[in-house]
C-alpha cells in the first residue's frame, strides 16, 4: 500500500469512527435505524477490506469479489437509508407515502433487470452487473433526494434539519459516485477485448475514481458529523390534517376541475 493510499484509508477510517460514535451517542439508531446500520456497514467494510488487501493482494480473486460485494452492500444500505428518509418525511401523509414506496419497489426490480441485461454476454459480468446496478441506483437516489428536499422547501413539510443535512450529504456523494461509476463502467465495456493492453489505463482510472470517491465521501461524512454535533432535537409534531368531512365536501369540486382540465387537454390535442 502506497503512502497516499494509507493516508486515504486512515482518513476514511477516522471519519467513520467519529461518525459511528456520534450516531450511537446521540441515539440516532432509534430514530433512523437504517441510516445507522448503513454507517456501521461502512465502518465494517473499511476494516474488513484492509486485511484482505494486505494478505491476498490487489489483483487476487478474493479481493476482487470482496470489493465488489462490499460495494453492492454499501449501495443497498444507502438505498434503504434514502427510503427511510422518504418515509420519515412523508409518513404523516399516508396516501403520498403509499404511492412513494410502491414506486421505489418497482424501481428495485427495474434496476435488477436492467443491470442483468447490461451485463449479459460481458466477460466480466459480475463487475459489470454491480457497476450498472450501483450507477442506476445513484442517479435515481439523487433525483429522489432532490425531490424530497424540494417538497420540504416548497410545501414546508417533510425533513427536519438533521434529516435534511443527511440527505444533502448522501446526495453529494451519490452525484460524484454515479459519474465515477459511469466512467469506469464505460471503460471496462470498451476494453474487454483488449484487456491486457488496457490494464494500466483501467487501474489508473480506478485509482483516480477511488481518490475522488473517498474525498467526496469524507466531505459527506463531515456534513453528517456537523449535523450530529449537538444532541438530537425532539421530532416535530405530526401535522394535523383537516377532518374527513372537509375532504368529502371538497372532493367533488376538485374532481370537477380535473375533468374540465382533462377535457381542455383533449380539445387541444385534437388534429
């Protein structure tokens, strides 16, 4: 391991240790259990990959599969943390959350299918599958988090300050990670037939992506640590919805306006 890799590894490990201490010291595991599990998983992955790297080496099959499996688990943990943020912000609005979780569930199967199709016939199908799946999840995560933050700002509902900064940190890392995974996946796909000649370029790009990813990740962890510097405030009270009778009175008028709007659109679309 080079001095640069050692510095990056120690810095990442230091941030993860501080973040884990803050998460469990503030009792965040009771409020956001999936995010707390995600942070713990990151720390365990960093600690677990180092002995494999030292003992087996960077080019060993053991390190190869352990690295890709760790990436897949981290992506899964981050996705669950994002779904948890959505649930936390929209749980008081059962109709909206009911649609949201169904939409997120459908996306999971779409991503699994698209990654399988993308990796079909590739010599290194395992790496291609994980990269494609992680890339799709990262891009969608950015869109979901931006939409959640927009809803909070525009309608004045949803995430509180702590959850907002957690979402900002995840969103920042997802943007950087999605770009890096896209570049690496495209290079791998274009160079499979010339792998021996392209091996130095692949390793250089992988090293560059690793440096950028770790730097962005440390910035995200810095945001989370800053948000957790103080004891957690009490959760906001559940918003009071209008009585059911009010919605029953308004529903016919709303439906009438929607039908009028629909008829107007149909008239505009006529040739």
